[in-house]
């Protein structure tokens, strides 16, 4: 394939909705916010081991700013579709207790980092508050948290600092406070504006309060607003979702995530309250997806990857055009790969070649910290093969292309030899027009973009050689 041909295949936003291929390849698989995926984090990791990992960060990593993630598990009400680790309560004093323990965890992490003589006050270029509902906390509680962070870390002025917002519980004063605290990006949960759908999933949220939050964010210095939508919810039809998207487009968010609802009631108890008879059929979901993608792209949004859309001048779109797009536990990111420190119950971090995850219940989390132990429980240390495959999957998920030379130079391998089995397994996908393989690399076609997870799964050694108890979501 010549250079112009490759550019045609990889042209940003270029895709083709091939319904027959989507039906044929639709199955279940990981979303690849990490590789190996979190269900493979089965190695026991204790407090002392994590301290050593933090103390022994590689010299090169010391020059790269950190990313920080804080999991805030509390919610006022339960949304029936939700699969997050959460605690339903209206008692805000529980957040005060949680902050007491978060403070100790932050101090313990910072102390381990400071034991490295080459690092005094670690620099941070990314920070994200997820949940649960971070804005369950009051302005005073959020201020306390950010003061704690700044006591031990230096937040760079050019950094990306984001927070997930529930518009039902947030007013202009809160948005102003968040802007003053340094947050410059927000993710706003919408899911669906249709009243019948909202009733079916126990999330009643008006367009007016959502619009008020987004407009307040723009007044108070937020650089980017993303909204979350879900298709496949009970009571949804192609027409009702089209109406929701029409209303969302009047808000003109910088980014839109259109997630496929994964109905796993055996795993997530709140989903048992959803009437399965109200869920749209597989054919109806495909109608919704096809119509929604057309609606969004006709409105000028670029399909970044899988289920994410962005305006052409948004940082995500720019990063993809420049080959700098990354993918991590918070989804797509504009910043270079870096060490991620995780705080709070069930949160996942990555330092060097080491993934680690905190305990999953508040009781365990508090007990570990009361015992002066970091609340880590499990993880995985990547071997050389994991590192190579991680780079390959990252390139495919973010850039829809992979040049052999980049991998060969970085990891001292001959791609065709190392991945001989994978190249053979990819041949049916080539025949079906999902990707092109030539002497330079792999190039996902417009037909293959929506099935990028199917392509990435070919390079997942664990899927072929090791069983898992994980229940993955459907690809489409």
C-alpha cells in the first residue's frame, strides 16, 4: 500500500458502518483501558511491596509528571444501570471519615516517593476524581482534598485536572469552587433525557439542570466538557435516542462518550431492578448505534475510537492526528504514558511495569490504613511480552494503525516473527476488510474502526492461553 493509500485508510473520523460485519464479529471482550486487563491482576501485592515499587521508580520516570486518580465511592441515589464500586448514602459525614483515610494514604504514598533522593515534590500533570459521585462531597470537603494533594504534589499549570459531575446535585457555586481549585475538565453524566428511560433506570435529570452546569463550567474556566450517554437502556428506541442526541447537540459539549449498556445483573445487583423485557433488541441497538454515529458525525464530531467522539479542535482529536493519543483507566487521554498513583477504595494504579489495585470495601480500606499499611491487595508485574503487547494494543486502540518499525526498534524484535501466529489469525479480518496488512504495518480500515476491540483481542495472549472469571461487555 502506498503512502496515500495508508492516509486514506487512517483519515481521522473516517468510518463505515457495515451491519453484516458488526453482527458477525460482535461478541464479548475487554475495553483495553489496560493491558493486561484488570481481571488478570491476581498477583498478591502487600503494603511493603508497593512501598518498594514507589521508592524504586526508574530514573527516566522521575522526569515525567505523575497522574493521580481518586475514587470517591459515595452516591446519593442508585442508578440501576451502574456497575461502578459505590456506596449509596445521604450522610455527608461519611465523606469526612473517608477523607481522613485518604489523607493518610496520600501521606504514605508521598513519603515512599520522597525516600528517593532524586525526587522532592513530585510533579503532576493529570488528576482525575471518579466514582461513585465525586460531587457527593461538599465544597469544603473537595477543598480539603485538593489542599491535601497540593501539600504533597506540585500540580503543573499546564496539567489536565478532571472531575465527574452529577448535574442533579451541583449548582453554580460548586462549579465556581471547582474552577478555583484548579479543575479544568469535567465529565457530565446524562445517559438519556427521555423521561420514560430515566424512570426505568432511576435517574431523573432535566435538560435544564444539565445545561446550567455546562454553561457554568464555561463561565468558570473549564477548558473541556464531556458528556456521557448510554445506548441499550430500557425503554430506548432509535427515535428516543435520536431526540436525546439532538438535545445534547444544542449543548455543544467538546467530547461525547456513547457507551453500550452491559446488562450483567448476576454481577451488578442494581441491574436486577431493570425489567429485561424493556431492553431494546440486538437489532434495535444496532439501529440506535448506526443512527447515533451518523447524527454525531453529521454535527461535526470526530469518531476518536470505539465509543468516543470529539470536536475537531478538541485536544483528543488533535492528539490523535499527531499520533499522541493514549488510553488508560480513565479512557482516552492526551498526555504521554506516565506513572499513575491510585487513591481510595478499589482504585487501580500503575508504576513502571507494575499494576496494583486497592482493596474493594470500605471496611478493608480503613482497616489497612489503621494498621499503617497501604491498602493494596493485588496487581501484576508485566513481563517483557506484556510490555510489547501493551504497546501494540495501545497503538491500535488509539491510532488505528501500527508501523512495524516503531515496535521493532523499541523492543528489539522482528515483528513478523514475534507475531507470526497473530498475523495468521488476522487473515480472516483482512479478507473481511477490517484491516490492511502490508510490509510496513497494520492499518485499520473504515469498516474496522467500530470493531477495533475485535482486532486488538487477537494480540491478547491471555485470552488465548489463560482462562478468566471476568464477564466482559459486548463489543457493540
